[in-house]
C-alpha cells in the first residue's frame, strides 16, 4: 500500500491513524502542500482532485480521507472503526463529519492562503477565522460527547474508531494559536489524551513523519 | 420520519433526494437559516451542531447529511445508493466528499456571512470566493467522471446514488451567479440532466419545498 500525504495534512494524519489501528504496513509518498505540489501535473494525474491523501492498494487510486478509511474498514474489518448497528454508525460518522466537513475544510491551508493572498487578510484575521470555525464545531461535538451517554474511553464506547481518528488531528490544529482556549471542551480533551496513549495515534503525528520540517 | 431542513440548504436537499429515491414518506420541519433558527436553544437541543439537516427515525436524532444517507441506505437497502464492491464504494464516497467536504462547506451561508459581516467583504468578493471553490472542485470531479470509465448514465454506472445526490444540489449552487461558466463540465452537466429527469430529484428541489420563499 502506498499513501500520498503530507506531514501537516490533517486528512493524511487521519488515514495514517486508521492504517496503524489496523496494523497495516504502508509506504509513504510526500506531496509538499506549501510548495503546491498537489497541483502539479504529475500529482493531478494520480489524484485529479489535487488534494492529499490518496491511497493505492493494488487497484485504482483511492481519494478523500473518510472514503479511504471506510474502504480500509470494509476490506480489513478487524478491529472495526465503526460500530455494528446503523444508529451507532450514524453517530460516529456524524461526529467524524462534524470535523471533516464543517471545521477542517474551512480552515484548510488553501483557504487560509486565499484569504491572505487574494483578499489581503493579515495574520490577526486569519487567527480569528481559524479559531472561529473550530470553536463552533467543537461546541457541538463537546455537547454530544458529554451528554448523549454513548462516549466511553473514546468517542463511541471503549474502542477507538472513526470519530477519534478525525478528532485527534483537529485538536492538533486547534493548538496552532495559543489564543484558542481548549478548556471549554473537557470531554474532547479527555478522549484526545486517551487516544494519545495509543501507539497507532503516536506514530501518526505530523512531527514523526519522514517529511516533517 | 421527520426531517429538519431548510429549502435552500444543499445538505437537506441531499437527504430529501435520498429519501425520495428510497420511496420513503417523511414529515418536514423547517429551520430558517437566514433567521439563524439553527442556533436557537430549541433547535440546539435537537441538534447540538446547530446545522441542518437532522433526521428522526423513531430513535435518537441523526445528523450530518452523508451520515444520514448512509444510515438510510443501511436500514433500507433497496435500491442501493452505494455499489456493492469496496473499490466502487470508495469511488462514490470520494465523489460525494469532493462536494460535501471540499466545496459546499466553504461556500456555505454561514461562511459567506462571516466574510461579509466580520470581514466586510462586498458582493464582488463573495462571488469570486463562491465561484472559486466550485471551479476547483468541479475540475477534479469532471476529470474523474469523464476519464475513469466508471460513469454511465449517472456518476457510477446506470443507477443514481450517493455521488449524484451530492452533485445535483451543488450544480444548483453553481448557478447562483451567472458568471459561473458550466461549459467546462460537460459530464457533470450530462449527469445532472439525467438526474433531473427523475421524480425523486424533481420533488426535492428547493423551490418545491413548503418553506420556499
């Protein structure tokens, strides 16, 4: 298996965690997002969406982190990354999408670059923007995790899964600016700390990747 | 079943299409996004994420459109909205997420409002922003649909599914500004036209909803 990623990409970070949780070996190729390598002709011929991650598992190129993780879970069912019951699966997917649809894409590097390069925003505006979307998203996630009775050691029961895989890289992002106050999210942070005790999460962190700067 | 939505919400539009494709009856509750009803205490007690759609199907509240659609597909398997093979499923989910993660959230009403109200951007900037993210996203989707040999009448073969469910509302959005040129996306538009021949898509369009203005 070959994973196209970038050490700082949250979406690639998610896939690294999933592969580690499944105990799978994988080769990494590095697409330097700050050099815009994801828009090179060579990479666009691999992933026309011009984004990381992409995964090759002996077949066509797989793209989009959530889609890749569902694929990994369907083809290597143990340990499962989603619960067995449809309502539980919907809950976990919703928590994952609360990060992967409603926080991360708005705070993505290319969006921040557009704000600064096209619209001329300076750092204080970028910081306001960045923190705003995390705050809105974490508020809803915290409320769900703290109150619906389904979280255990992890976001859903006592085993790590798709929701945790999305949550942990987002907490890394939330630490980008010291101005972001993580204290209103004790359940998120408790689950984050639990995840970080696991080797699968530890080995996936940005600073431990071969392309880390 | 009860669907909390808003006629103009792309994400609610997706769920309406999915419910219609499955031939399911549902009651609608309307959350007025321009009046910010999604952030009212009453609605936040239903969906702590403060977003539409939300679906109640005799159990806990289900949230996030993709998660809801996967739930509908798992609990009512016919007709399927995803292919049976893991690689096909990954392709369809990736196309869906190319819209639901990488276009729609960045162009969402709340983001446009933040640009105008917090950052003071005027209409020409909003239009530039709005069109930019659709163009980037559609470029990748068009390339995949036109070149990987998996599209048929619809995005994946000859039956409508999750990718089409996400694509159609995004084409509606792309028509918001006449400045957006849809001609570079002939495959997207061919599939869009095919979808719009179906009653399930027709009945789901914003202007046919009871809360349409």
